[in-house]
C-alpha cells in the first residue's frame, strides 16, 4: 500500500481549482459574446461556435485524455493540459478574426480534455486509502464543477464590463502558470503503463459528436426534415457507429466496451448526460432572460447568478456528502433531478415584466439545490465500481457524457426557444415565450432523468469487499 500523502489536502486545492477553471471556461464567455461579435465580425449564426468549439473539443477528447492519463501518467498529462490551455487562451485573447477565435477556443478545449481526467486520477490516488476522506474530497472537487460553470457567468460579466472581452481569456494565463508552479511540490508522480493510443477512435468519436451538435444547431434554419439535416444526422450516426466498431476490433481501444459491465456505470452516465442537458440550458437562458428581457447589464446579470453559486457550494460541501454516506447514490440522484425539474418549471413562469426577486431568485435556488444533490452521487456512482487502472477511463467517460449532454441539450433547447419566438429580440412577450419553452424542455429532461434513474439503476450486490467499506462509497 502506498504511503498517505501528507500534503493531499493542499493538492486537492490545486485539483479543485483546475476543475473549476476548466468548467468555467464553458461559461465565462457568455456575457462577452455581443462584444466579441461586434469586434470580430461573427455572424449571428456563427457566434454560437465560440461556446461550441470548446465544449465539443472538451467533450469529444475526454476519452482520449483519460487514456493518455493511464498510459503516460496523470501528472504529466495534467501538466501538458495546462500548457495547451494557456496557449489556447493566448490565441483566443489575441484573435482579430472570428475563425482564429474559434481555433483558440478549440485549443482550450483540448487542454481541458487532458486536465479533467488526469485530475480525477490524481484525486483517486491521493484519497483512495480512506473512503470517508475520498467522499469529502469528492464533495469539494465536485462542487468546483457546477460552481465554476455558474461563477463563469458572474466573472465574465465583471471582466467584460470593467475591462474588455479578451481579459476573459487572459485571466487563465497567470492562473495556469501558478498551477504549473505548484505541480512538482503537491501532485504525486504517477507511473504510466505500456500501451498504444487509439487515434482513429478519438477522431471518429469527436467528429461524430461535433457533427451531431452541428446538425441540431443548424436544423431550425435548414429544416428538421431537410435533406441536409438528415444527411448530417446520418453522418454523425455513421461516425459514432464506426467508433464502436473500432473499439471492438483494435487491440487497445480508447474505450474498452467491457468497462460498461461495471455495475452502475451506464445508468450513472445516463444520469450525468441528462443532468448536463438540463442544467447548462438553464443557466444559458437564465442569463439571456436577465439581459434581454429584464434589461440587466453584464455585471448585474452575473451578480444575479451569484446566489446559485453560493447555494451549490453550501449544499455540495456541507450536505450532499453526508447524505450520500447515509442514503447512497440512487435516492439522491432521483430527488436531485426532480428538484431541478421543479426549479425549471418555476423559471418557465418568468414574465416579460418580471423581477429578479419574484421570477428568478426562488426558482434558481431550487434548481441549484437539485444540481447539488444529483451531481456528486452520479459522479461517485460512475467511478465506484471501476478498477484502479481504469479510473482515468471512467473519469473520461463520465465527464464526456456530461459535456456531450450539455452540448446536445443546449442545441435542442435553443431550437425549441427559437421556434417559440426567442429570435424576436424586440418583442419581449415572444422572447419570453421562447425562454419559457426552453425552461420547460430542460425541466422535462431533468424529470426524465429522475424516472430513468429510478427504473434502471440497481444497487450493486453486497460482497465481502464492499461490506468492509464505509457507507460513503456504497452506491
């Protein structure tokens, strides 16, 4: 047994901060988009790719990041990821053309795809000796993800209003350099193992995800039944089917399909995908409602989402970990998704002449509680049954499903909102109707996630090994 790392809690700060920054990168640009559109010449249709380029590269390459973490050592991959993220941030900050900006965002996503699974592997190594400590560490680490997503909107508003949009990317440079400086002293060196990299698998799954998102995004304009849309969906399905075929035939696949026999992995990943598909559209359209309907500026809009961030941090750190140890993962995932659905239904009642105190604050806090209850149990359930040598792979899978669910969910809810009037920026009732439809759609996704978890998730059979473990990790 490896010796317990005496600086593991300091190391956890570095890992949680990395997770916070990686997820924040998906949201910090939200309130800066209008300024970027004006300065870089984005068309209205292409502006969305400032967000999508990051999410697709991040979600599509997370499996590769997990594999590389297992093969080359988590600390090396973590360090490399930060170098790439810093480089992408510099490109995005200095861009004077729309496509250069998209390239910079994609490079940032590649860096994030290396950092996230390597962080999880390092966390499991640092705290795997004690499942109670692991539960507390996972609570802190888990809180960093949704908090980073929500805080990004607030920080993006502050930076955009008081500096300028390039600073939402420049901020990653000093933080990244400080993180790299802390790595040698705090993070353990991890020996990799021999093996090969499934390049064709990585290309096919990333291209398949990207094409699926692109098809959904373009469908409202091209028509859902148009030949172009159908061909794009067919191409995405073909690429994803090719990925599965490659995984069955290559000697060392990117995602060994046998890992899905791990108890709870499939249902936990389904819950994570639907959680992302409900949560990300919620904050996206809530930010638009605050700015385009209530008339908030960049900073007030970000500040209005701060209560959600605080609620998430309080519940994840102070409540969820304790409830997980007492009740297990399944009840918390089901209840959390149901509470999130209730919050989204509340937001769907927002009015064109509404107020923050009545139309936003109560429902957004309810939704934050739901997210807080569901996220960590789903993550822990997905990771709990895998073998230590597959921890990087499992982390890549669970993060991939969350990000892909987020991208697909946002694309679908945007299509729904547009069809219900969200494109009519000067017509506040129609605009609000579109946002209401998106909130209802996201609420339906959350409710479906709760029902499917209730029906499909099975508690693993008790064994001598699991019975010796504290309640914290019994899923």
